[in-house]
């Protein structure tokens, strides 16, 4: 049977519609695994999931939970995820050994990490032993502390331990002080210790970077932009209504809302591009990590830190 021109056009249009629908389905089916931790640091990710903001911005995201420290970035390195977030120092440690790119800042704080000391140590200059979580930001903050207070590093014994062990070491008298994030400082103070300083007192502002696997980012810039758009909107929600953020954290990682609300008082949840003015501070951290033999060579920030993403 011969088809007239109208019938041919109608069939062609139907075929194009079906092909378009199949293509759209394929795009929607491309899942983006993002590694997150199990604490309020990831409030923007949890809000984006809870409020379906990833879907709103056109990406299919699966959040994968990992433990504390750099486990999330290790998941990116190992191929289990393609994006994550962590402090700039922890990320720089991984950047030195693998192709991870920092593409945005999703949080800042000047006081979420505190110097906790025994009740009888009322001045940082009196510290003779300090507990440090090894391999990253806390070693860097330790160095800033020695410099800020004129402390000779050789006069202080450094005891390396994980976050859960440090309060017990201090309360037992094995160490004089430690730097740690909340809730550990408040918890230890409630047991008789004191808080001597916050990170702003030693000239440090903690930043949380959003990062992506290098080869994935090269091929999926548009998807990364959509993820950032969802996180930006999530931070706006958290800023306007912290309880929605706290509820999202509780729903995803079972942390009581009250604890997250306290944390959010010390965290500025805001999605910003990384600016060229940020680089000197990162260079200082990279140089410290190299000098301390934590990384084999300084990180090439021109490659690993994407300034003004996605415009660059």
C-alpha cells in the first residue's frame, strides 16, 4: 500500500517522538553516584535528596553513605562514586595522588572546630601534649596554633588518634588538648574540660569543597552544573529554615535534629564558585602538607582546582 505525503510525515513525526522519548529516558536513567558522610556537614545533599531538588534540576542522583574522615573521597578514587564533598585540606591530600577536581564551595565556618583543653590548662602556651587526628586538616591547624601562640613545636608532644578517642585521652590526662569539630568539644566541656580557642583565632576558615572525578567531569560538565544548582537551592532552604535542614539530616543519617541545629549555627551553608583569590590560602595548605610529608609533592592547583566553574 502506497502512503501519501501526509501519512509519511505523520509516521516520521511519530518515530521522532518515540526516539526522543527513548533518548530522554536514557538520559534520566544515567545515575550519578555521590559519596556523602554520616554527619550534618552534608546537610545540603540531604536536603536536595529530601526535597527532590536533584530531580527538579534534571539529574538522577544516588547518595552513597561512608564513614568519617576522607572515606567519601576514597570512594571517588576507587570508582564507587563520581562526586563528593569534604574539607579543602582532606581533598588536597587525595588530589596529590589521584585526579579529583574541586569545583565549588558548599560550606564555610570560622568556629566549628575548637581547641579543647584540660580544666587546668587556661592558655594554649601551657600545652605540653596535644592529640591530633593524623593526615590532614588537624595537623595543619596544629601548625597554625604553634605559630599563632609562639609555641616551639619541639616542646609539645603530639599524640595521634581518631576523633572518638581524643576526649577520653584528654579526660584521662594523657593529653593536654586537642582540636576537633562539634559535638566533641561541647561534649568534652560538659565533662569538665574547657574550650580555649576556635579556628578563627589561629587564622583559619574551614571550607567544604564539592569535588568530582576528573575524567567524569570532563565528559559530564552539564550534569555537574545541575548537581551544583540543586545544592545551591538546598543551601538557600537551610539558611531560610534550618529546621528543614535538620529534619533532612535526621531522616537520612538519624542524627537528632537538635544536634544539627546547633551545628548549623556555626556553618554557613552557601554554594559559591571557587575564586582566584582563594588560591593563595590553598597553596599554603598544600605547601604545609608537602613539608609534613603527608603528600609527595605540592598539588598543581591550576589543574585540580577549577576556578569559577562552570564558566572556566
